[in-house]
C-alpha cells in the first residue's frame, strides 16, 4: 500500500528563488508540484523523502528561470485490489460507512459489512445487525478487503474504492477480538 519510489523530473526554479539555498528551494518546489498528485502507476504521492541528485541547470531563452533535472525519493500510497486494509470509520450513512485508509476514504456498503441484515440507527449514527446486534459507528476501526478500485488521475476527487468485510477474520476490530476470546475460552487453538 505504501511504497518508496525513485522519480526523476525537471524542476523550474523561478528568478525570485535564484540565490536561495538550491536544495531547499528544489525540495520545496517538488513538494508543491507532487504532494497529493494521483498517478495510476504510483498512486497518490504523499510527500518527498529526499533528493538524490540535482543536475546542472539549463536556461531557456526568454525565460529567466533555471531548469534542473532532479532525482528524488518519494513516498506514495497505492491501494491494490484484494488487499486487506485497516482503517477508521469516519462517517456512517444510510447505505454504509466511509473508512479512512490513509490519504483516501473508501466506501463500505451496508451489504458488504456482515451476513446479518444491518439497520441504520440515525439517532446514534451507527449501523446495527438485526440478529447479531453487532454495531459499527464513527471512530470504530475495521479490517476490510478492497474489492473495487477506480483511480482517476485527471479528477482524483472522483476516485472510488469499495470494501468488503464479509469474509472470515474481517470486520470491526472489536468483533474480531470478541471472536478470538470466544475461541480461546472454548480451549481451541
């Protein structure tokens, strides 16, 4: 999900920044250019970790800036289909809940929470299992599997991630802990 990648790009240092500390200026410009950018190959670039190399500067006629080829390391977040992730429930709505899995939120549809029929408790902003009485509310931590993924480079805000918890050992972490206690209490394992 998170990865360290090495990138190479050209950075334009404007005339107003010439004379400042070159490495700090380039690092700042890289942060402005790349932080939060979505790329299908790398995912979302979280930040710039370090600069490895700054090449010789080039001047283009008619532009007072200097262009530098830069090799740098960045940290990125790229979700994968079928990956198991953990996150915090940040919003509960009638049709499910939204789970923060890093820099993005994913949808956990009501039909993908449990095999039990879930009911929306609007007053308490939570979902409740009709038979099991299991609840899921804002602030709960969950373990889920990514079952749908649509990352859109041009419109990152329209990117979508879908989750499921309808498999063994997935669900709200409090449910998983209860299941483990039951198993240990029965002397199994």
